[in-house]
């Protein structure tokens, strides 16, 4: 599964007494993924960069210290379980899962919402989130700074007919994350008999749309009002690990 040649160096630095953060970034070769990986690497975290494109993963890992590439089909539950075992073996228990796998499909009105588009969206967004969050849930729950984060869209709460499928899947992914947040709450600060400090949090970042430098270069006269630059997203992701979990768990943070 791993494709890096210096895993042992990373793992040996990951000592129990002073263990750096280990964060899984799913969808790491996208513009958003690259920005998040860069921000986490600058923070000093060990990053498991996950995607399907092995060549782009190698290039990404080559640009940063302590970034280890993992090629995985996140829609395959068994493959994700294997991924989780590999990451734990190489980097240790996981403290963060940043899910950036997505996509967009639209249609003409409600009748024009195609079944094949629904399947693509459901698989790329919801199935991958469900698989990864289940595979790493125990790690995140037991971590002193466990964090799960996704990027959702304002369209989830304000759908249009043409984007109904996309909005519905995004709303479902938000609901799943809020369910994870409740799970964290029930075993930590909300435990009925032995409550303890809330250390784990599941968060939804809400944006109108994401913006990267390539988009600006392709349309230099366009203003992109309300868009969130991927570098800003990276900063918000890194900040999660210093913010109190009690303030984060179950939050929907609007970045746009």
C-alpha cells in the first residue's frame, strides 16, 4: 500500500512519549488537498496523503517532509481497512482525518437529475466518507486531539433544482459527520456515568466554492465573490488541532 521509501525514518520519529500528530488527508492531490497537506506539514504533522494517482502522490510527498503517499480506492471498504492498518503500522495511531474527496454533477431540473450522476456523487462523496470515518473512528476517538473534518457547500442548505443530487449528497455527508460528533460526545463529555474532557471533534467546513491559483490565472478578470481560497482552508484545518474540542465538535464553520 505505501509507496514511500523512507517510512522507517518517519515511524522511528513517532515515539509514544512525544508523538507528532498523524493526519490522514483523503483526496490529497486535488488543489485543496495539496494546500491542506502543505499546511499540516508546516505544522510538523506526519501526513498520510491518500489518493488514486500514484504519480501525483509521489510528487506531493517529494515536496514536503513527513508526507507519506498511499494509493487507495476509498470507495472500496476492504481497501480502506487495509489502508488504516498500513498507516497505523507505518505512522502510528491517527489523530486526524481530513476528507476532501468530492466532485460535482448537475442536471436540468429535477427530472434531469441522472441516475449515473447520483451514483458517481454518492460513491465519491458519501461512500468514501463513510468508509474512511469508520476505519479511523477508534483512532480519532482515543486521540487527545482527534479531529474529523469535511468540506461541505452552502448548496447543502440552499439547493437548486439543477443541483439537487449534489446538494442532497452534501447534506447527507454533513449528517454523517454530525453523527460522528455525537459518537465522540457520548463517550467523552456526554458520557452518562463517567463524563470526561471532550478531546475529539468532528467538524463541517462550509464554503460557497473553493478557489485556487490556477482558477485565477485562467480567469484573471473574474472576481470569484464569496469563494474560499484553498490556502485559507489549509490554515483552518491546521487550526483545528489547537482549538478546544468542546467548541468544535458538531460545528458547521462557514468559511465563505
